[in-house]
């Protein structure tokens, strides 16, 4: 699982990173709430965010509020506060679970496993499920055939939506232009079909990439096709 660790204390981040890596997870660090929001926007592939509440610049609570505008990734709060009122606020602002410091490594890993299992089995990130979260705050709602970026609906042509859905459902795999054309248009791919696919990819990039000249969401794998990570 890919997990984002958010804490302003580097020693705590290091300990948590080692603990998670030893348990077989991939851990990424962020030093404060603002950096956490940026990381989740840039990378929609996180399975969990473990976040301290008391941090400078942007607290964990405020960071969670911002993240909830564009992502449903589970958030596990870490805090020294144990009052019921503190827990209620944490849950109300988008937290999924709460762990009071100090805590045991076993307790943390149990919560990590429970939250990531629930998210990937029943939640928004499940491959082939109704909603797929991608990089840059892009969400694809397959059944509704709608796409949002940072919580705002993007006006898409039908074929553009279908191309994006197919790439998203095959995330991590290079999809050739011929395969895209045959699966989306339902016709045998001809040499001229590649131009049709290219036009739709360019349209998607103009609408979804922060900088369409340097695409990070839909990457071109030269000589092979296109890929979404």
C-alpha cells in the first residue's frame, strides 16, 4: 500500500516510515498540512494518509478539510489530545480514524490494515469500481460518466470520457493507440485511427493537466502508447 506520512517532526516521520516499510508498505513523507494537500493533489494513488493534527502552517484538521474537497482517501489522525470533543472534530472534518499518542506499533498497523482494506475493497479506489481517483485531483465517476478536477466538474466529450475511463481502469499498464481505438470506438484499428486517438488525448490533456505541454496524468510512452500511473 502507498501511504502518506504527515508530521512536522522528522524523527516521527522516520520511525513511521521504517515501521510501514517493514510491514511491506510504500511510505511518502510530508512535513506539514500544506505539503500534504499538495501531495494528495499531485498523486491520487495513496491508499492512506497518516497525519498529525498539531502542525505549523496548516493543521491536520484544516488539511483534511482541503483534501476532502477532491479526494476520499482515508485519513488516520495522530494526536496527543484525547478529549471526546477533539475526536468529534477530527471525525467531523473528514478523518476516518484516530490514534492517541503514545501508541504501539501493533495498534498502528492494525488500523492501517483495516483502513486500507476497507478503502480498496469497498471504497472509491477499488479498480473497476464506480469512482477512480487519479493524479492532480482528478476523479473519474464511471457509472455517471463524469469527471471532476479538484471537486469541479469538467466538461468532457463522450469519447474523451470513454478514453479516460479505459486508461484509468488499466492504470499502470501501457495502452496502445490501436487498443484504445478498438476498445473505445468498437472498430478495427487502421493507420489513420491513431490520429483520432491522438486528438482525443490532446483534448483530455488540455482539460485535465496543470500544464498540457508537460503531461503528468496521461503520459506518452514513445513507440508504445499511453499510460496513467
